[in-house]
DNA sequence: CTGGGTCAAGTCCAC
DNA sequence: GTGGACTTGACCCAG
């Protein structure tokens, strides 16, 4: 459901509720899945979805109107169809309930998704992404970039441009709903993709670019932050979602990897006069946003 | 009940 | 060449 002004949200985990065992990350290792099968997967999925609704309602009560869902709500989702789960009727009813809430939901599927990949890598990617899209369908949400399914290109295979062309070709293998939801994000390492690198892809397949401020700072290419921000901004057909985090190395632990995210947020977020939604990626989750409130509002 | 070892997936990179 | 990291550590079991 669309809201009319900029929002700030966080990803996957609510630390306040996690302390009360309210979580959407219940899963199992392979051995357990092989022993217990989809009956147990169904049980965990129902608990995850039930808790997802609780987290969403907590968000609304606390003024958070955008949230990134975990990609692991359904354990071993690639191994069955959702409708096969014994608890599917309850799961579906809960997802429908979630779909009525006035909050912008997004997902960021795992780093194993490589749409430019080949063979089983590509097959697994399509399966995973389609399942994420099906979740939004079950929530009754019309396919659009409002509920983005955001991924990285995931690798260059030794040839950045050829890989983007393969990504664009494989994009045509996806369902219409998934194509309407997919977005791509700039990478944090210089061997991978800057915002500028992703522009031709975006122009070819109409997929908006998610601008990640921190990744840009580590891999700016030839653009300033403002230029990359505006380049990405102009690829969107709804209000963008951009990612923000601070550097752990600069703010908390000088020995940390340069790509590591800080626990908290220290810097103001410059949105260059534009209305955008901000997905904050900090280890302290909603706590960092509560602490940030009133200090760094420059939207 | 907890600490430690282990855990689906692909790619890149530091060691 | 191995292991860690990635959008998020969680699961399992021996003790």
C-alpha cells in the first residue's frame, strides 16, 4: 500500500521483539529437512509468517512504514510449492492480512542469486526470485517496484558488459510479476558494478537502480555521491528505496573490514531535495533508527 | 540449558 | 587453496 511521504525502515530483524522470541528466521539444516520434511517446514513457516505480522504491527505502532522482510521465512522454499504446505490455508490468510497493512514491504534475496548465471545457478536463481514474487502475490499486492525484489548482479564472470547482456536476456525468462518488481543495486567492491555501470542494464529492461550510499563510497566509479544518487533516482517509476549505512571501520572498529556496516548510524542522510524511502542497514536495526530520530532528519 | 561446531546455494577476495 | 562475507546468524547436539 502506498504512503505519501518519505519513510525510513530497517532490515529483517526487530531486536526488541527478537528478545521475546518473535522472529521470522526459523529454519533448519539439511539433515533436519530430510528427516522431518515439509510438515516441519510448514510449521516453521506458519510461525514465521505469524511473527512477521506482529513485527509489521510493531512497526506501524512505532512509525516505521517501510520494512525489508527476511528472505528465509519459508525454510527450503525451493524444494516445494507453497500450496503444498499443510498449513497453507493459515499461512495464506496471514499473508493476506499482512498485505492490507499500510507499510511498504520489500525483499533482498540472498547472494546466491545470479540472474546472469548459467545452468543450475540460473535455475536456482529463477526459482528463488519467483518464490519471493509469489509471496507478494499472496499478499494481494499488485506487481510494481513499490514492493521491490532487489538483487545484485552477483559477479562479472570476467566480463562486466557481457554479463549485463546475459542478465538482460535472462530477465525475459521471469514472470511478468517478478519483472515488474525486480531492482538492481550498486556493489561495494571496485571489481563489481557502480551505479553508472548499471545504467545500460536499467535502460534495456526497465529495472530501477537501488542506490546504496555506503557501497558508492567504496566503489564510486567516476560519479560523485550526488551524481550517482540522481542517476539512480531517475531510473525509478515510483518513489525509490535507497540503502544507507555507516562504516564500521570509520566509526566503531578501525580493524574492521572496510565493507563492514556499523552497528549504529552516525551521518546525516542527504537526499538532495528528493523524496526517497531509506532502508537503513545497521546492525542495531530499529534501535539505531529510534536513536537517530530527531538528530538527522534532512529529508 | 548452553557453548561450540556446523551449516543449501555463487562469487569475490584477503589471507 | 581455504575460509569469510554477503541483506539477516540460526540450528543441532554433546555435555
